[in-house]
């Protein structure tokens, strides 16, 4: 029996239950991992409240982590006992030990720590596909990142800056604004105090942005569309403030023949080779110091309730992890 955090019914942070679960020997294609750190992400709250359906109830919360392989099942050839691995796999993450499908984990280079990996796999690989695949950001690209001081936002800002883009970020307060500037934003907009559409027009000299990366959702829509140049891209990758409902597609025509997408990491890394390429690209920029992963909140596994309260209360910046 090992310690884990499970959800028996949908609801607020209080439904996260710290208890013991059984972890069997790995079956065909599986590995068993002793986790050193478990990542905390906003998507974890979507499963907790039932916005995203879990395949079973109860379920162990959490979608990413990093640890050491302690056993391998039949048919596993490229992963061995003792390997340091990291992963993003739906559910099962908030646990001291767990089983994983071997083809969905990646080996970590020595330059990456367990805490870094747990704090960046989902957010960092999300940033990678957004910047390199969904819209190919390069020198001269002008972009807007909502919640620029948050987990994905802080990585997006640094990486986009490295790629040569003009980076505009929205944040909730001055403290987060200073953080966003340190992490690569050339311009910071305090969205509670300023009209972010007007500020984007001012900053860009009326040219607007090539792409808007929006992980906030309801609170920033449809104003985000007014920040995008004709034939530009609206990229909605999260719903921290609630889902965007009843999207009238004619808005895209009215705002300048815009494109809109709602991508997910699962689609962009569905093939094993794409998963490895995405992870290795992330490991590379972090190892070189081009993107820093600030793990600014650490909680014991038993304190998952507090972790979710802080996350949903907008009290966190950068990455948060649980330590078994």
C-alpha cells in the first residue's frame, strides 16, 4: 500500500482524500515508478470538479510527475530499473508510487532534476507545441499571453522571448507584473486596472498581434479577438476562469478572417516520436538555461487540498509540486 490522493466525488478542494492505495506489479508494457515529485496543474481541478470526466470513480488525481523506475513489466525493452523518467499521463499522478505505460514516459537527462521535471512536463510541453507547432513563433512575431506569470505563461514568455518574438503579457497585479517582466515579457498589462485591448493596440501601434495564447477562457473572451491582426490566430488552451460557451463562429469573420483553435497536448504528442521530440526540445532549452522552471510552491502530498485552494485562489506563480 502506498500514499495517494483520491477523488471519491466531484467538488471543491475538500474532496481530495489522502489515503493508501494498492499498486500491483507492472503488467505487459507497464513500469512501476517511485515518484520523487508530482506536478500540480489547473487541469487537475477540471477532473476534480467533473468538467473533464474521469474513466472511473474513485480516481487518483494528478496528471504528471517524475521518478525512478523500480520494476518493468513483460515486453518493456527500452526502459530499465533505475532509469529516471518523467511523464504526462491522465490521472494517477498524486501518489508515492504508481504504474505507467512505458511508451508514455520519457527518460530525463542528468541536467534535469525531478522537481524541475514534475513542474514542467505538462506546462513546458504545452508551451513547446503552442510556440513551435500551433503557431510557429519566430523573430518578429508579436504575441499576447494571458496569465503571463502563471505556470504555462511563465514558460511561454521565456521561450517566446528566446525565439525573438515581441511578448505582451497580461497579469493580475503589479507583483506578478514584475515577475512577468523578469521572465521575458517586453510589455505587461494589468488587466484588472487597464483595458487590455486598448493597451495592445497602443503597444503594437495598431498592428495588433499575430497570435493570442489564452489559458484563461471566459473572462478574456471575446476581447482577445480584438487583439489579433487580420488572418491571425486565437489559441484557447485553457479555461481557468470558466469555459467559453456558445462561440459564434461568425465573430471570426467580423474580426478579420481570424483562425481559432482549441488544442491539447494529447493530440500533439499522440505518436511516441512526437512525445520524445517535444520532451527533448523542452529538456534542451531548460538545460541551456534559456527557459528557467521556477518551482515556487512545494507541498507535501498530504496537503493537496491546500495546494488546490492556493491554485484556484490565484495565489500561485510559476510551477507547484507535491512531494510524496
